[in-house]
């Protein structure tokens, strides 16, 4: 489960960067909205999966609500899920 959560954190971060670094400029600067649809769906799915896995993981590991809030806020900030993966998840993998 930890590996899945770690992979989801990284993929969510990548999808966030693709959405706002590629999808939005294509849509609003070049009037090409199609890629934004697919990137948006992928990002939405990965965001929900990341938050759900964060909640499950916090419950299983008996982590505090403060740590869950940190994990949740990380999904809202660019590059933050990469930080979460490095600081909180990778050390648990050994």
C-alpha cells in the first residue's frame, strides 16, 4: 500500500504540473482546449486517489490529523507531493 501511495503522490504532482504548465497555456494562450480535458480528468482522478490514500494511510499508521492536513495541503501546492513522498513516504520504505 505504501508503494501505491508513493506512486500516486508522484503521479499527482506530475499531473498538477502538466495541467497548469501545459494544459492551461495551450487552452488560454493558443486556444487548444482538447489536451486540457484529458489532463484535467487524469489530474482529478489522481487528486481524489491521493487524498483518499492519505486518509487511509493516516488511519492505518495512526498519524495525527495535523499530518493528514499536511498531506492534503500538499495536493494543492505545486511540487509539494514530491516533498511529501521524499519526507514522509520514502523513509518508511527503508
